[in-house]
C-alpha cells in the first residue's frame, strides 16, 4: 500500500540547491516565488497531497531543512 506523507520545510535554512526537487519521485516540491531573509528562493511543498513519505528529500538535503512525517491512512 502506498504511504501518505507530510513534510515541513525550514524556509529560512534552505539555501536553494534544489536537490530535493530532483529527488522527489512524485513532484511534490517546487521553488517558492518569495525569497527568505537570506535572499534565497526556498523550496515549497506545492503538491503536498502527492507525498508518499519516501524520505528522499530529507536524505538529500545537505542542511537538514526538511522533516518527513508518515500519516495514518
Ligand atoms: S535540498 Fe535542502 S537546501 Fe537544497 S533546496 Fe532542498 S530544502 Fe533547500
Ligand atoms: S518524502 Fe518523498 S514524496 Fe514526500 S516530498 Fe519528500 S521526496 Fe517527495
């Protein structure tokens, strides 16, 4: 059974490398339109409902900006 997930992104910590966007198999993530206080355009979960809690985004983030939660279905 496919898992359902939820993520939280620390947009102030995000440095905009976008490794997580490429690592997500179901295209949950995209670049935010607004910059953070460092002038970086952080990642946003624009398709959160598609998240399957695979953990790829957490695994590739060099700065541990993303937390992944598995939701009960
Ligand atoms: S991998 Fe981490 S630092 Fe890089 S864009 Fe994604 S959240 Fe930001
Ligand atoms: S946990 Fe997996 S499916 Fe969910 S946003 Fe991260 S990479 Fe995408």
